[in-house]
C-alpha cells in the first residue's frame, strides 16, 4: 500500500489504537484485575467482560464521560463475576484511565502532524458517547468525522460503518486509509470496502498472525505512521 495524491483522509479505530499500542480494552484490563488479586481464569473473565460491554452498548451512554463509562464497565464486569466491590472498581478504573490518557497525549503530536496533510476521523464500536470522549481527551479538534457504532446502527466489520465516515467526508474508499488494531474488525471491514488499511499490532507476547493482505503495512505504534504517511 502506498500513499499517493488520491489519499485524502486517515481514519482510526479508538480503543486499542488511539489509547493503546494495539491492545484491546479487554486485554488491557485483564492484567489489572490480576494485579488486584482478582482470581479469575481468562475464559470466565472474557465472558464477564463481553456481558458488561454489551450491557453498556444497549444502554447507549450519550453524554457520558470516559471516566464514568469505564467505571460502569468495570462495575459490570465485577458484578458478572459476583465480586462487586466499589473501591476495587475505582482502582481499576483509575489505573486504566490514566494509562489511556497518557497514551492519547503521546499520540497527539503525530495526529497533529497528520492533520496538516490529511483529514482525520474515528470509526469505533463504542457506547454512544464517542463525541464526548473525544472532546474531553483532546482528540475532537483534530477530527473531521466521528462515527460511533451505537449512533449509526452498524458495528465493525460491517462495511456500512466505514461508509458512514466516507459519506460525511465525501470520499471514495480508495481515498482514505484505515488504521486499527483488530484484524477481524478493523482490517476486515476496511478490506471488504476496498479501503487501504494499516494494522497496529502490540509488542506483547501472543499468537503470531499475518496481515489480511500481503502488502499491508504493520506498525507497532502510531508514531510509525510518520514514516509511512508523511
């Protein structure tokens, strides 16, 4: 994939991409639970996380802050595990929130550089409050479009959620590049629409996976985009 004169926009996933170097929320949270001596095996934790996450999507957290959203998520996970503990929920929330804000702040520089050349946007499977979260984290001023799955009614990898962003930008799929951390959601969705895509992967140990397309760029941090896009 090469950037050329037809590339007019760069679209990003939010969770795991802008707030972490390729690690999804579920996977970032799990070590924090273990560090707090929450004794839960990974399968049971995963089920609890998905249940809590689905419940928040159903509630549609319009106007809810990131801080509030994370506390609701953690509380839901602990309740699903039959381990409700308000003080523990606050500790888990605060640690995750601080890590997220630190990473977003470190990424603002490269996003600002990219915004001088491209229109930027976010396409995220979220809770209906992506606008609020981007406003409070300082991402909103750099973005030309914000697409929240809970608001548009499509979830990645459905190509229609990507198309919603392109429609607002008035661009064809080939005129934008998508950057995300999820192979089955971000990369597959962009590929199915014919949009060039860049895969953000983590340095953390895990199964070795190949890009969905042989010539896909693979990066370890958003700062790597300077070499590819600028």
